[in-house]
C-alpha cells in the first residue's frame, strides 16, 4: 500500500489539461494502485491523476458498490437528466458546495488493461464520473458551485 500526496486547491497542476495515455506501463499500473490507496485512505469516492501530481488522463472511482473503476482517457459521450446536490473534493478539504450534474452519463474509456469499456452511471456514479473527468480538463467543482462553498464539520 502506497499513498501519494494529494494536491490542494491553489496548486497549478490542478488547472492543467491532462495528456492521453497511449500505453500501460508498470509505472502507470503502480500509479493506479497508489491512486486507489490514496483515495481510500482519504475516504474519497474518486481521484484523478492530477490530484496526485500526474498530468495524465487517469481516474479511479469507488462509490462503495463493490465495483471500483479505473477510467483511462475517459470521454463522456451521453448525458441525460439533472441532479443538484452537495459535492466535495479531496483537493478542497473541508469544503462542499451545490453543483448540478447530469443524472445519467455514458462514458467511454480504457480499463487498466487498455481495453475499451463503456460505463453507464446514474446518481452518485454519474456525479463522480463528471467530477473526475473535469479534473482532467483543469476544472474544479468550485468552478461550477451555485451558491458558494461552505465549510464541513
């Protein structure tokens, strides 16, 4: 188990557009393992590579449904519906804010074996996919907050 330092809002790497992954290497495989360890250690449901200082299009998500996801080069290809709710981020500790996201998303990506997959997410999974995909474009959820951020307990 290896955890990495989570970059905090204000770190310029969080605003960079990430580079596509073209091949799986032992180093990237280790990064994915470390990202899961880091996310679980921080009690998160998703983590994007730039949050641990790597400008690659990789995200990991686990919403607690016993189906952890690795999404490489994710691309949201379809959305429907709408949900508004509190959202937080491991890179903005202690803060939450109301964000409107699609209720359902279809995401095309590669898995950690570089096989093309399609993931359909609803509710929390849809929110997590959108949130993490935004990180890969240098977008933080605070950019989409409707009524400002507020402190959590």
